[in-house]
């Protein structure tokens, strides 16, 4: 019974709905208006589609009235929708509502209502200080969300094919209104297409960054907006800057023609501080890092990379905004900026503007990576050639850096060239008042040139040659040195436009310098002859010709020896002449003395003693020698007897003191004969006190042996000197006889010696 009642009720409802539908077809199309209530921050709200028709006409055409219509809708409406109806005066308004909590929830629900396509929803909304409005677009209409009602009509045969039913003809869409956080936006028809809202008021942003020597990061951010922006927007911009400018910074405002420029300036002491400040100013997440990176291509640099990931959606929405990114450094200019577009990193087309790099473009989110080379400042490069011998050279390269240069940079330079250096290359580092790196290359000309080629590379000729005009008596031989080199890589690497070239050689004086630089020859005469030459040249192939001379020490030695020999010969000739003329004589100590003949023995004549009676004492008879007594033979001793018996021990005294010999009596000294007394020439025979002559001598006195006197020498005839004979006459006579020189020498040898006798005080 109930089943039959249900069928009867359904048949009646279909008949009622068909009649209502036919009424709508007869009376015209149903009007549909769409209203969207939207929370822009969450994209949550409701979509209400309202259908309006005349109640009196509906009651006339449909006997069941609104109750039967509502029962039919309840059985066919999708679960994503709800509906309500109300009667206002003579109109019945059905409100079909689609509620959603997010953008994705909205898309999912619409997808279930659409049967022929996938929904697309574009939404960008900002109520910030720099953008205000909405960009909201959909690819479907409200009437397309009522496909479920079309299926009910066609499936239940509420219309025939001859009636040519289409939803486009049935529904008349009067428009869409969007209520967004108190603002209303409207669209014609039933499709959402709001493009007038969401435009940025910012015409450009400039971000300038300066890396300070102290390590701080100084930033200036300029925001330009049109002067035509309403006061409400201006107030909101300035309020935003008041709330988000860092405490260490400030913001300012100035107006130029049709623009207003807001400038925010601040200093960050670290990358973390900079990140915090930029997150507040961009009202979005940011990432900032500042760290050292390895850069093996530049030994003079401490390379550091500043990386920033910034989001400019708050200033330009989904469409982005024009941003100019400028960066510079007080230490050294940055040389590369990388940007990330998606997941791919590439070099930016940064343009050098003085000491800064500039990168610009319309961006929404971007990552900048700026690489800095904190270059050590090189004050001077001395490229010295020291010649220590004919083919012995030392090439000394001295790189002088600014005071206070980090020690790691000096180590980097030393390590850089040690890798390339040959065995004859030595590198030292001095970090005192003037930090320096010294490179020494020693050896022959060929070895020096080979080591330089390895160190500095480059192109062009390299040569080192030395030539001299040597002579044994040439005191100032001429010299010529040719030095050709190319140190372009050294000059470029050290970022120096010029350097100092010096040449030195002990004892060598430079008179002329000829330089060939890039095909041009320049000569310089050295007015003040020097042994050290210094001048500046630019990089490139250099050829230097140095002419001069040096003092030949061997030549000076040979000349001095020759002069001394000549002087000695002349002196010997003069001395020989003076000796021959008798003006000088050889001292006796240098003369060769003939050997003295041995004197013949002469008899000794002793004075005879005065006659006296002398009775010689008889000599004592010699005592007879004692006859030695025979010693008894020792008895044989029985060693077996008395063995072990004690015998008396008699010590033997070995310290025998010899008897003292009698001291000889001193002989009496002979008394000196008094002056004026002639000595007694009579021979004196002296005998020893112990001598006793025998009787033979007593009876007969010995006759003394006296040698005969020598024969008298013949005396020369006595020459009597005339009374008027003078010294001049004597000199003339000696000169005539050739004896004047001998006389002069003898006169010079005459010396008067005066003996000084000291007389005691007690004598007269």
C-alpha cells in the first residue's frame, strides 16, 4: 500500500515539476544572479546563485505549489549545494549556496559539479601598503554548475526533443558580484573575470648594497610610487615603513615630478641581521648568507660570497615588480652575480658601473649570489736583476703589499708560486712593517730565463746575456747587458699597472740604458754614473740594453807591480852610481869580513921572584897498600833446618849522607898596581902551593925559555910636512892619488868614545 502510494506521489511530483518547467518555458527564462562572499586572506566563503520567479503565476500553473517543487529539488540537488527559498512580495527566490574553506576546497567542489571540463581559478589579492585589489578569474559560468538539474529534466522526460531544450536558453545570468573584505567587484554575465584589482602602486625598487671594510653590510632600499596615489594609500605606505624600518636605520621621503621616492637606509653587522631586516621590509621570507669560498685563480684574494633569496610579491603581487640590484665593496669590486630562475642557476647580465655591479629586471622571487674578491693592495713590485759574476745572476722579485695585509694572503702567494717554481727558485715571506713576498731565481743566464718562463708564462722572447771587453792593462773595460722578459701574468695577477726595474752589479757603472717597449725604443744617458739603475715600465714584452764599464782590479794590480819594479830598478842604478863615486858606502854590518888568522902562540914571560932561600919540604912517602885478606867461603846452609824460626831483623839505612867536601879557599885577588909605577917586567915563576920541587930542581935552577924578539920592521922614510901645508893641499894630493874617497870614509868612521869612570865618594 505504501509502495503504491510512493509511486503515485512520484508520478504526481514529476507531473508537477514538468508543469512548472513548462510554465517557465512558456513564461520565459529564469533569471540567475551570482554573489560571491570571499575572505581574501584564506580564500574562503560562499558562492550563492539566486533564481527568481513570480509566485502568483507559479501557483496558477502548479496545483501543488512550492511544496511539491521543493520536494523535487530535495531529491536531485548535489550534496555540495544547499538551498533556501523565500517569498518576497510576488516573487519566489531560490538561493543555491556553495560553501568552501580554501581555494583548493572550492576547486574540488566545483569539479564535481562540472561535467565537461576541469575548473581553473586564478586569484591574487593584496591589501598591503603597496598593492591593493584583486586578480580573480574563473573558466566556468554559474549556469554550468546546474548540470544536475538538466539531467533531471532530460532523464525524466519532462521535455520533448521538439521543444529543443538547452540550458543556455533556459538560464539568464544577470551578473556576478564579488564581496572581498568590504570591497565589491562586479562582472557581467555569470563568469568571474576581475582584472582591475590587484595592481601594484610601485613603479620600481632599487636595492643598493655596500660591503664595508669593517665587515658591516650597508644597505639602501628605494621605493618609487606615483604621485597620483590616493592619500589613504600614502598613509598606509608610511605606516608600513614606520613599523618595519630597522632600529639601526631610518627612512625618508622626497617628491620628484610625478613620483614619490621612499628611501630606507640601515646597516647590518652580519648576514643574519640582514636577513631579519629584509624579511620585515619585504613582508615575506628571506634567506641571506655571507661566507668565504675558495678561489684558486687569485692568490691575492680572499673570496667571499653574498647570497640572498628575496620575495617581492608584497610589492608587485603575482606580476612581480621592476627591481634594480646594485652591489659594491670598499675592499674590492664584485666580479660576478648569479641569479636563480627556478632550479637553474646562471650568470646574471650584470653591468659594471664604476666599482659596482648592477642587475635589473621584473621579478617576483629571485636569488642573488655575489662573489667578492677582497684583494690585498699591492704597493709596488720590484723586478730586480743582480749580477754576481760574469755568468752568475740573481733575479729578485719583491711584491710589497699594504701594511696590515692578512698573513693568509702572503701564504697564498707563496704557495701559488711554489707550485710552479723550479729547483733554483726560492720564496720567502716577511710580515713586518711592510708585508712582502720575495722570489729569488739564481744561477746562470740560461737557468734564470728557464725558471722565469715556468713562473710567469706569457709569450714573447726571453733572453739574458752579458758581454765585456776585457784587457790585462784595461782599467775600465766596457760592458753590455741585454735583458728581455715578459711578466704580463705577474703584473695582471697582482693588479698593478706598473713596476720598478733595477739592475745592479758590484763595481759596474752604467752609462747608458736603451729600452724597447712594445716596439718603441727609448734611450737614457746616465749623467751620474751609477752601479744601480731603477725605472718604471708597463707590462708586456720588455727588452733592456744596459751599457757601462767597471774597474778592472787585475789591470790595476799589474800596473802597480810594473811601476814598483821600475822604481826598484831606478833606485838600484842610483845607489850603484853613488857607491862608485864614493858618496855612500856600504855599512860594515853588510860587508863580508875576511876570516881572522889564528894568532901564533906567544911565550909567557912571568916576572922572576926575588931571590930567597927555599927549602922544599920532602914529599911524604906513599903508604903501602893494604894486602887484601882472603874472605872465608860461606858454609852451606841447610834450608830445611830452622825454617820458620824468627831471625833478628836489622833494618838497612839507605839514606847515606855523604861527607861534606871542603870548600876551596878563594884565591887572593891581585892588588892593583898604583898609577904611575912601571910594571916589573922580570919573569916570575909561580908554583902551586902543593908543588914541591925535587932535589934535582933545588940543586939546579931551571932556565926560563925566552923567545927571541922579532926583527924590527922597516920604517918608511920620514916625510916632513912643509910649514905652509894646509888641509886643502892635503885634499888635492889625496884626490890626485885617488885616495880621497877612502879618506872620506875613514874620517866618517872616526868616533870619539869617552869612557865615563865613576869614582866612589870615599876616595879622593
